[in-house]
C-alpha cells in the first residue's frame, strides 16, 4: 500500500514536470511567433527554432526560481513555527497550536509537526494530572491536620469530661494513623510508578496467602461479627508475594470496612487454565453504577460522606490495580447498590515473559 502511494506520487510529480516544461516551451513558441509577426521578421526556420528554445530556457529558469522562492519561504515559515512550538514547550507551556497547513498530507514536515502536537497534548494531560494529584494530596493531608488542630485546641481548653478527653485523643490518634497510611500509600505508588520491574516473582501457594490475610484481619471482622467464608482451591502461583499481600489486604479490608454488622464476606479462589481467579464478595451497600468505572482511580471515593468516617484515602484500589496490572492480570468489580460488591482479580499463574519451566518448578 505504501509502495503504491509512493509510485503514484512519483508518476504525479513526473506528469506535473512534463506539463510545466510543455507550458513553458509552448509559451516561448507563441511569444517568438507573436514577436516575429509584430516585427514582420521572416527568419530562417533554424533561427526561429533557436530563438524559441533560448526564450524557453530563460522562461524555465525564471519560473523555477519563482517557484523555489515561494516554497522556500513557506518551508522557512514552517520551520520557524516548529522552532517556536519547541521553545514554548521548553518553557513549560504545552498549549501548542501549529498552523493547519503544516499538518497537510505529504508535506515533508507534516510528520514532525504531528509528533510535536501529540507530544504537547500528552505533556499537557500529564501536567493536568500532576496538578490534580497535588491538589488531592494537599486536601488529604489538610483535612486530618485541621481536625487534629481543632481537637488539640479543645483539649487545651481544660473543662472537658474524662470521657470527652479520651474520645478527642482517640480521634487525634486515628487521624495520625490516617496520615501515616496516606504517606505509606503514596510512597508505594511512587515506587510502583517509577519501577515497572518492581515485581520479584517466586512460586508460592496463593490459597495459603489468602488464608493468612484473613487471619491477619480477624480482629476487625470479629469485631463486626462477620461471617467469613473461604472457598480456596490449592493454587501455586509465581508472583511477588509481598506485593500481592497488599492487594488482598486492600480488598478484604474494604469488604470488612463496608459490610455492616453481622454481614458475610466470601473469598473464593479457583484455577482456570493458566490463570488464578480470586473473588472477594461482601454483603455491604454495594457501589453505584456510575462510580464503578472510577473507583480504581487515585483518590476516588464513591461515597464521600460515608467514607469520611471510614477513614480511607481512596488509594487502596488504585494500588491494587497497579500491582495486579504489573503482574499482567486484571481487576474488576461487579456490584448492584444494596446488594453488596464482588471484586474479581484474574492473575496469570506465571508473570508475562517468564520461561514456563521456572514457574512450574514449585507447582504441586
Ligand atoms: P480507600 O483506601 O479509601 O478505602 P479504595 O481505593 O480502597 O479507597 O476504595 C475506593 C472507593 O471504592 C471507596 O470510596 C469506596 O466507597 C468504594 N469501595 C471499595 N470497596 C468497596 C466495597 N467492598 N463495598 C462498597 N464500596 C467499596
């Protein structure tokens, strides 16, 4: 297809050149004829032929020079526009708008112009994300600090009952825990973003890991008298155990956090071909349909009023998604408001690109 286009363009250029030469020599011929008639000049045919030829050459040179000047001017303007765009981007202003004629097809600079325009659009999007991120982080840091300051002031006022004093101290402690969790989560996301090879896979039993995470969270689900069901097939996976710990902790912790007293949480693990499928479902309030595509975004909280009391920063699912994707897997949610939520993680039993023998070594 590309070759066909190239051949077509060459034929077009040759035809244009032939038409141009034809037009110039015809003009030279008619001018010579008209001049001879006007001057009543009856030269030898050879002299007439030579006169027309010389005139043709002169016209050809003049027309070529004029065309060259015109296109050079246009090309110079295009280069200058590109240069200005690059300088503008170097100053940190990514609102680059290159002239439309630069984007014309087959223009020699068109590809560079399109590349610069794309780069500017991507940098602009990244800059917007960066600003949004900073504003989210300052909000997440600002609100616990305001709360800590308020309760510290109240404590200083003195005329408080012992019960009030203890409650305020509990709140201050909870806000501090929230802040340190936020800093830990931010650090983890930064590390994962910076190093796509942060995954250190090794074979281990996924079912055992899920059991351990459930045990680790026992105090929380016991407090809420939750019914925990674990249906775990024996599965050996080659993955980063430490990172996946975080995924299961975040998912099961959310399930415990959002499920009301006496509810049920089910953790299900099965092997499907060369994949492990883990589902964490609960009987909590579920997630509204419009929120479902967004809950994996950084700082996104579906129900802000309820969430404030729950104390999350909206980073848990973003971290889980990042880790799962680094393992070549997927994470999704199925939920109907009022009927609970089910999070499904599908992971390859071996990380992408690993030699099959390395991973099967530990399988039972
Ligand atoms: P956080 O760390 O603050 O809990 P997440 O990223 O884990 O934030 O969760 C993002 C949003 O998804 C939360 O606002 C919460 O409303 C919603 N969510 C997550 N898990 C559940 C669940 N099991 N049931 C209902 N809502 C949930």
